[in-house]
C-alpha cells in the first residue's frame, strides 16, 4: 500500500481551536489585526477588501476575497464594496493564471450555514483554480484531497506574480490602506 503524507495539514487541525477569536468578530477579522500577513497567508489588502489563502483549500491557490466589514449577505455590501470585490476577483484570477497556470476556475459564495458557509458571519468569495484531471479517486473513495504543494510555496508564487504596486499594497493594520 502506498502512503501519501501531507504533514503541513496537521498544523491546520491543531490550530483550529487556538485560532478561534475570543472577542467579537470572525477569524478573518482577528487575522487582520495580527500584523503577520505572510504567516496568516493574507495575500493582499485593498481599500475595501482583502485576499487571504484558504487554510483548508480545495486546490492549491484557493483564495478567499473578503470585505473588511463583516456582513452575512451580498446585498448588505455597499456599492463600493461590491465593485471592489469584483475588481479583486479579476485581479486574483490574473495572479493565479500567472503563478500556477490553471485550466479554469470555480468562483462562488456560500451565503448562510444552510448553503455550506463554514464562517457565515463574514461573507467571502471563493476563487478555486482548477486543472484538467485534478480530481481523482482519493476524493471519491477516501474523502481525502491531495494537493501538489504546501500553501506557503503557493503564497510565494502568487506574491511573485503580483505587480510591484500590488505587492507593496499589503500593509499592516493602521498603516493605511491603499486604494483599488
């Protein structure tokens, strides 16, 4: 029997309880205030939205796009936030094309727990790069997803694919947010 190891995933399991915010706000909001973007896989910060890599990815490069403001429904966003989310979606697909060359994308939102939202209190858009043949028997028979590289390697590739202006836009909280 062949064995496949993903040792980096053990960190996800062990840190889930420790990463649950003690106060008000979602885990996403808590990560924004830690001033450790690379460690927290926060890829980019804009004026209204930010991008973070999913810690439980469906595929390598699985990104989450979020407004800073916590809302549960899309129609609760301001027009500026909706526009920023859409512009950021376009930007992220460009970075992913440059960094990991996917054959396609899945893009979507799960609004509410009944719709599958794991963190329903903070709306977020999923951008999942897909490749021809990226599904296999592991997901079907073993309920296991095998990813080709660890998230930190993908993070580095995505940061390298960003324009210098976009890379420079990631600022710690309180340092001022760039415009989109």
